[in-house]
C-alpha cells in the first residue's frame, strides 16, 4: 500500500534534522504541494538546500535517504546554498515549477526573490518538449500493439508534460493553472492543439491497467508535437 506524503516526509525530515540541525532549507513542490498528488503514481518532490554540501555532511544523510527510497523511487534533490543562488539560468524549468506551488518545510525560503529569465525558460522548454516527444514516439513504436503498456506510458509521462505546459503558460504571461485539466486547456489555447485526448489520459492516470487506444495516444503525440513547434517559433520579444 502506497504511503501518504506525510508518512514519508515526517520521519525523513526528523532524520535530516538530526543529521544537519538547522543548517538547511527543505521545500516541497510539485503535485504534493499543488494538491493533485496521485498515490502510487506521483513522486514526492522535495528540495534540500544545504548551507554546507561537503562530503562529511552528505554522509550523515545516508540513513534518511535509505529510508526514503523504501517508500519513494525518486530521492530529494540536494544543492548547496551558494550553488542555488546561481542556479536560476541553469534550472529555469525546475524553478518555475517550484514557484508555481511550494511549501517551505524547513529553514529560510530559497525561492524568495528568484526571477527566471524568459529567454532561459524558452530554450529549456524547447529542449525538454522535443526530448519528451522523441521518447513518446519511441514508446509508441514499441507499444502500439499493447494497449496496457501504451496506457502506462501515457499516464506516467503526463506529469512531465503538465509541468511543461505550466511553464509554457508562464512564458506567455498567462495565469498559471494548478489544476491539471485547466493546465491542459490553457496550453491547448496557446499552442493550438486539441485537448480531448490529453484530458482522457488525465482521467485514467490513477488506473494501473488502463488500456490506451492508438487514436488517443496519437492525439497525445500531436499535442506535444504542436507544442514543440510553437515554442520553437517564439522570438525573444514574444515571451512576455
């Protein structure tokens, strides 16, 4: 049975407190902070910003991270505070995602005052959308005759696509939609794709054995492809 976010976070942060004291910040972001976390499907996204990310301090975190991995496949992100202060141009998508919905669980707010440059976000967004499109095409070729596998691929990949759609809305100066269906509809208006197939995938993403039709998956591919084309044609002056 999948654990709740609190069942994972509470003991983990207690262990980190024991290891680091107050010399860190912890930020919960993503679906768990937005309120659309799906047990057994969604990751718990946690960022730890350490005052001292040296090897000796990192070694103290081993018990906490070992316990975390028993409940969640994706461990928390770790970064030094000085590194974080220069990370805005390196991680524009990740920081935009965090700023869309987050909760500071420990320490000072590391997101306060950070401003992502539109040009950095556009470049990163195009790279990520095109990369995801390539992976989805590969998956379709391999799984097109296996509806259950196709459904699993669609459901598991949707979280990343929703993140990219939210970044697209930010890039275009639109209201940031926390609700997944609203994020899909907003992106469809911006990039010009039909949202029906993505909304169908969204409706079934918590199901472990959902069969995705070829038609539905091709509609998904088309939406991602149109988004990639739209982001590619944006000029620097178009982003505000």
